[in-house]
C-alpha cells in the first residue's frame, strides 16, 4: 500500500491472483474503516472481471462510495466519510 502527498492511499493488485486480491481489498477496507474517513484507490489494471468481483464481493453491500474514474478505467476509487 502506498500513500501520496495528499494522503490518498492506494493498493496495486497487478500480478496478484483474484482470490488473494479480494482478501487484500477486504482487509484493507476493514482496516481503513476502523480508523475513520478515508479515500483509497484500488489499482486493478484492465481486468473487468476483477473489478466486477470487487464491486460484488467487497463493495456492493457497504456504505462506501465508489466509482471508476473516466480518466483511468484500470482503477476503483473508494471513499468513506463517517457522519
């Protein structure tokens, strides 16, 4: 996991098998949510299959806001703000 100067963290799933990638996403989201507000960029590359699995298995039933930015179709941006 990396963090840039604006405190936006990212995880890069290139070269990781889907099962391990999903486990990493689950763990990272759980850790970040327990700490409070966050913005996380999940780098998936061109795998629409992996993106669909992340949406369905990690994000769909949560309170996170998430989207694929139009400027980079190979990533998912996940944000969470506790009110």
